[in-house]
C-alpha cells in the first residue's frame, strides 16, 4: 500500500466558491425529499385514506419515482447538448427549480389521492430536471484529486437535507400546504443563488452533438460489458439506496407498528431520530471525504459504510424501543454519511464518457430514484403479508450486497 499523500490544496476563486456552495444547494433540494415522502406525504395520505394508507402511499411514491427515473437521464442528456449564454447546466437548474416550486404548492392543496398523485409526479419530474444537471457540476468542474472533498460537501448537504427534512416535515405536519410552499421557495432560492455564485461559461460557440430519436430513447443505456465498473457502481448505489429507503419510506408507520407509538408520538420522534442521525452524518462526512482524497481510496469507504448500515438494520429488532430506534438513527446516519461522502467521487471516476457526464450521471441517479419506486411497493407487500418487523432483515441483506458490489471495481482504488 502506497503511503498517504496530503490532499491537494483547493485554490481560492471559483473552486473554493463551488465547494462552499455545494452543501447549502444540496441541503435545500434534499430538504424536499426528506420532508415530503416520509412525513408530509405520509400524513397527507393517511388523512385522505386511513384504512388503505400503505397501499395509497406506495402508489403515489412508486409512480412519482418512476417519473423521476425517466426525467433525470433525459435532463442530463439534454443539458449536455444545451448551448446558451448561461452555459449548459444553468438553464435547467433555474427552470426546473422554478417549475418544481409551483408543483409543490399544488401538492399542498391536494384533497384526493388522485390530486396528490398528479402533483407529486409533477414535483418529481420538474425538480429532477434541476437535480440531474446539478449532479454533473462535479465532473464538469472539479479535478479528480479533489473529488473526495467535493463529494463530501455534496453528501453533507444531501444528508442534512434528508434528515433536516424529517424535522421540517414534523413541524409542518399540521400545516402541509404552508410547508410544501416553503420547501418550493427554499429550493428555488438556493438554486438561483448557486447559479449566480457559480456561473457556467457561455457555450454558444460549442458544437452541438447530434441527437437522434434513437439516442434519446437509449439515453439510459450503458453497455455493461464495455463499462463493467460503471455497472458495479450503479448496482452498489441501487442496492444500498433500496435497503435504506425500505426503512425510511415507512419510518412513520414503523414507529407506530413496531415501537407501539401513536401517530402524534411518532411525528414527535421522527425529528429526534433525524437530529441524532444528523450529528453522526456530519461527523462521518467531514472525516471520510477528505480522508478518501488523502489515502487515494474510494472503494474501502463505500464497503465500510455498507457494513455499518448492515449492523444498524438489526438494532430495532433487538431493541424495539424508543432508545433502540434512536441508536439505529445514529448508526445508520454514520454509515450513510460515509457512503454519501465518497460514493459520488467514486461514481465520477467510472463514468463511461466525461463529455456526456450529464447523461451518464442521470443514468447513475436512477440508482437513487428507482429504489423510491421499488421500496414503497416492496415495503407495502412485506408489511401487509408478514409484518413490519421483516423490513429490517430484508434491508440488511440489501445493504450487505451493496458493499460486496464495489469489490469488483478495478479502475478506482
């Protein structure tokens, strides 16, 4: 093993400004994903259809995630080919966030499952038109030697947004319309600010690659035999997100069914779990991202995060109590923080085509959005057929397999 080397110094100017900007813009965007599906949507659906809440929530989340899965690669593909005075990413960041904010306002006004479903599909499509191009900023602008640090900054904002979103959702659980409107405003303001602070270069003079109908339809395809490392990285992200989402999607219901809390008590406990997790996410993210750069290692960190999450999944079974789920939140936060800090850097180094980073990252982001489609349906089937308690062993197996998936990657250490 080669000796550790000091991490490259981040020069002042655009790169340092980008590093500082990444946590807040990702926090604002993922505040939506942290607040709406596990809390605001769960409460909204339970109020509309209390008897069939599992089935209705699974339907809404699954269809919405399917829409996001289609939108992200398409947005990446189109942004790669966008030519404007504001560059190729900024028009999508601004336009997607503005339209997504409007859809969030409509979501808060939903009074039937059909209305909620339509609004949530719109939110998923429109905000993912911004999120896909945002993820391409790292390979667009950051040297490889610094990507662990920048990945940690992205992951820090992502995880604090997801966990902070649960707190936000609990606070606005009785004022859902106000909560969704505020979330839209925060996301729009953050993406506008990011675009102003980190302007993309005018690229109107660049050649536009041809885009055929066949290329658009096959935009999500990456030949597995030609790019095996990309496929293994995709599989690892898919499995880990699926295992994690299996629990977090139904957390409000798990607290009621396994721990035995009332709805009001569960709503109060969600931000406690989130806050505990946030502390450990902060700790693991701040350490693991720069350390990954220093050691020139990515895979070992992703593997370690999966093993920590595997252990965390067994805790609520051993301790189906309030202290047990709080400890679960801490350990899961620590493990998932490591994953989010380093996995983005690993992904950026196995992209098949750096010139088409937007499209390829749109494909890889399917590994984060597809679990949102599968997890609600799978969790609903498990909960209804054999009980909520079986969600944890299934999640443990999935995140364990995610750790094994990074072992065959050869182009990244």
